[in-house]
C-alpha cells in the first residue's frame, strides 16, 4: 500500500528529502541555545564579565538565527512536498478513474470516489506534512534534550526517568482511547457525506416529494451523532494538557530541590540549573507531539487505504494486448449464447443464453418489461460491460478483439441515463466529434428534431448549459444526446429508451429522419413504446433476461402473447401514455 502511495511523490522527491534534513538542523541548533544561555549566566552574569555576555550573547543570536532560517526552509519544503504529493495523488486517481469500466465504478460508487478524491486526499496530505516535519522534530528534540540533561547532571536526569514513566503510561491510555473514538468519528463522517451527496444530487426529487423535513431530520441525526463523538474525543484530548502541566511542574520542583542541593554543594552552576528547566519543557513538549503524531497517523491510515484502493484498481475492460482488429468491417451484430451477471459472485443473471443475429444496416427494435435486461443487452454491444459467458461480435469480430476506441467510434450509444456537461450546446455536440463544423452540428440536430428548440435558445448553439443541462427539458436533453451520437458517424447506433421523454409526434419524426438520413447504419432501438419500433426489420421481445420471440410486427402480433397484449394496451389507451 505504501509503495503505491509513495510512488506519487514523483518530482517532489527532493523537497521530501530536504525537509527532514532542515528540520534536523533546526533542532540541533535549537537544542544548544539553553546550554549557551547557561554560559552567559555563569561566566557573564555571575562572573561579572560583560565581555563574556556580549560574546556568548552574539553566539546565542547566531544560533537562534540559523535555527530559525532552517525552520523556515524546512517549512517551505514540507509545504511544497505535501501539496505536491496531494495534487499528484489527485491526478493519479483521476487518471485511473478515467480508465474504469462501468463495473469498476459500480464497485466504488460515484459518491465514494468523490470522498476519496477530496477528504481522504486532504487527510493524507496533512499526515504527510506531519510525517516530514513533526515526526523528525519531536523524537530528535526528545533524544538530544535528554542527552544534554545527562551531560549536565546525571543525578538530576533521574527525575526524568520517573516523570517519563508516569507521563508515558498515562499518554498511552489516553491515546488508545482517542484512536478508538476517532475511527468511529470517521465512519460517521462517511454517513454524513452520503446523506449530503444523495440529497444535494437529488434535491429536485426531494422537493417534488416534499421530503425536506424528513431529510432534514435524517441529516440532523447523522450530524448529532458526529457531534457527540467529537465532544467525547475532545474531552479526552483536553486531559492531555493539564496532565502534562502537572508533570512539568512536578519535574521543575524536583529539579529545583535536587539542583539547589547540588548548586550549594558546588557540583552544579546556577546557569546549568536554568538550562535544565528549558530542557524539561522541551522534553515534555516533544512527548506531547509524539502522542499527537500517533493519533494523526492512525487516523489517516484509513484514508491512505481508501486512496490506495482507487490507485490499485485495474480497469476490468481493457484494450487487447496484441493483434487488435484494426477496423470494424460492417454494422452486423452477433450474440452467441451470451449470459451476463452484474454481481460476479451471485448467479443472478441479468440476461441469459442470448442468441441473436442482427444484419448490417438493419433496424432492430427491442421491447420488454422494465428490468428484463434491455439496457444490459445494449451495453454489451458497446462493451460497456464484458459478457460473463458467450461471445458478442460486431462486424464479424469478437468485441474484445478491438481497441476500445475503434469499437466505440463505430458503435454510438445513447444511454438511458443521459448526461450533458456544463458548457455550450456546441461543446456538448462536439463530444461526438471534435472537429464537427457548425453546419454538421445543425444537420445532426435536424435529424434529432432538436433544431427548432436550439434556435429558440437565447444564443442558439452557443447557449451555455448548466451542469446536467438542468435548464433544458428531459425531451430536449434526449434530442441533443441523439444528435451528439449521430455526429460520430457510427456504423451502429443504439438508442436505449432515448425518446421516452419526447411526445409521440416528435418520436415519429426522429424515426423517419433516421431512416431517411442515416441509411446503412445498423440501428438498435430499445423502447417501451411499440409505435417507435413497429416498422423495424426485426423486433426482439425480452422477458426476465431471455429472448422470448423475434420477428416483424405482424408475425409477433400472431405468435407472441406478450407482444400482442402490450400492443393492444398501447393502441387502446392514449397514445401519449408516458
Ligand atoms: N449497474 C447494475 N448493477 C447491478 N444490477 C444491475 C445494474 N444495472 C441493471 N441491473 C439489474 O439487471 C437487470 C436488468 O436491468 P436492465 O438491463 O437495466 O433492464 P431494462 O433496461 O430492461 O429495464 C435488472 O434486474 C437490474 O436490477
Ligand atoms: Mg433500460
């Protein structure tokens, strides 16, 4: 795990290495300061030698200046290293996520990926900075200060052994408890994040169902639990400070008592006694720091693991290693005994044992009740998922033998859940093809029946769309998505319930334009509305993941009960039933 994370330090290796070096120098200079202070007191003040005061005073200033300079450098490099590390992590995660297949994304969930890229990276970035700075400074300060104390007076150092033992044991218990509480805090954070993401993303639905109060209460509960946990951890942490003060003052009294005896006895100077007080403070502070680092690092370990998981995830749909088929020969599609399950462990098949041949250039309709596997069937053609069993072929070759780019340039798919991006209408259309001219874009809009409303937009093609194109109606979004798919000039065009939000007249319009203008392209049209597919060359009727019948409209009316019932229901009822 650490290997994959530390690889992301990348070009910030130098800054990462320099930070501990400068920190160490800062500590070494700093630790000498009390010792020089002792000289000033003993030789200058008590020795009535003003020259010595100036000499050692100068030395003191120089040490302080160098120490400060080193501290500034260390601070700068650690900031560089940690922010660099953070941005490298984000970039690497983003790059890897772009390669993810639908299966990979299903595994993490979109909101999970967002938390990992934001909160978790910030956590890890802070921990990294701490690791570089504080985890060098605290132990080094501790060790050097103890050494200085031993060097000055072995007797007095005995005091520390006792103090360290008391402090060490109590810190250990406090830390153990805090770490446990903090891990609970993080689980609660995930809860809060989930509620926020679900609700903000779906705020329109929440409003439509007047669920604001309910959602507020739900969120209130999650926040309340987080608050309680935080109060408990902070209360524990608050114990640290008084405890340390108690030990520090205890030490100072003990040192004063022993020291006074030694000074009177002539084995220790007054200056040395004062420097001992300074070292006591440093030692206790370092101990506190160490305990803090420990808590911080354990807290970010969870974040580190979550980030490493994303970096480590391999896309399960990839280009063939060698011998890729260079181009898609034609628009024919074949399913050979294809089964597919979303959940690899389970045996629940979304579609099973599909055998289907679609001739190049034909128009095929797919119908069946919700959840019967229509979208799944369509997704397998564009290799959004890989078949669990059997082979899906396009243009006579297994889809797995094409490079993904080759295949997806040839197979253009309008997903059931359409997404437009923030940007102008033109930008969105050009997702289909970067170099499409305005005329080509308008032509595609013509076929998709989008011209009329695009021209009515305040700035036509250059109108800005909000994220998710919420300033357009559902039917308008669908039409733009169809136009975008057409601009690819595909050999296979798949429309998965892509006109469900358009009225029947528009739907018929689009269908006629498609038949007229994009001939020679294989069209697979998934639709609940039979009027959209009546004149298809072949209609596939699905039920519970299986094909129950195929044929033309008239044949199916005679042979397939499901088809006949659906047809009768839809023609009797209002044609605009949805
Ligand atoms: N991303 C997914 N993860 C797990 N199960 C899924 C996913 N998408 C669809 N399913 C399941 O697969 C089955 C077929 O779904 P789908 O092909 O979307 O049906 P349709 O398009 O005909 O309504 C359904 O039972 C559905 O619950
Ligand atoms: Mg569907």
